[in-house]
């Protein structure tokens, strides 16, 4: 064959991530069986099986990384929070020094 495929072979269909998700949801919620999903979406049944396996592995990895409670701060977020705390500390120090400077200047002016 000119297209490099043997007799009885389908051309490979590339699915978008959204289509893969939709197939996974339809099979997961039992709207379609794996075989029905393969026919409806025009893919090989092994594609649907692989999609289910990949989705399960991805979900398990995401759940393993997730921690309940407060969201984990990334390194950049931690640096930003530390920088903001330092700015707040320095702002308060400048205010205190400004007041002290004003009071000292006032004392020398008075007497």
C-alpha cells in the first residue's frame, strides 16, 4: 500500500487531550463500554485501554503529591513571602527611625 499500512489497518487517529478526557469520563461513568468508546471515537480498543491506564496512573500520582490543608508553597512563593516580610520589617524600622529623628530635631530646636 502507498500509505505504508497493511490491509485491514486503520489510519492512526490522534486525539486531543480534551477528547482523551471525554473518552475517559464516558468509560468511567459507564456511559460507554471500552468497545463502544473505541467505535464511537474511531480508535483501536487498545487505545481506550491505554488511556484508562494512563489516566489512573496520572490520578494516583497527583493524589500522592497532594496534601490536605493549606496548599504547599513553592520555592518561589517562599522567597516572595520572605521578601514581603523583610519589606514590612524594614518599613516599620524606617517609621520608628523617622519618629525618633523628628523628636530629636525637635528637642534641639527647643533648647
